[in-house]
C-alpha cells in the first residue's frame, strides 16, 4: 500500500516517495513532504538546469547550486528557469 504525504509542491495529498532520495536532513524533509509526482517535476527541472547552465553534477560548485535550487523548488519561493531558457 503506497504511503501518502501532504505534498508541499502540489498542496494536496499524494503518493509519497518509496525511499529518501537525497541524504541528510534535506533528504528527510523531502521524503516526509514531497510526493512522487512532485519529485518527478523536480527531476525535469534539475535536468533543464544542468543542460541550460552546462553543469557537471560531479563538480562541488554545480552540486551546491543544485542543492540550493532543490531547496528553493520545494521549500522556498520556487526555482526559476535561466533567463535564456526557451522551451522546445
């Protein structure tokens, strides 16, 4: 039986994640407050950020930027798309 959470992004009850997707306290907050659907939206947004900003996720600066944007996406005012971004 799936776990249900009150999703901070969708603002409604939805299926919760099956496991903590990120380590540490941030990962626990995500596991407790983010739905599978919202996590999928983050993965799409993260991919766009990586591509548009030409990030290499293994680099510490890029990882720090992605963590900051992830926190904003779920628990802040939202993560914005780069100014140059044009959807296909």
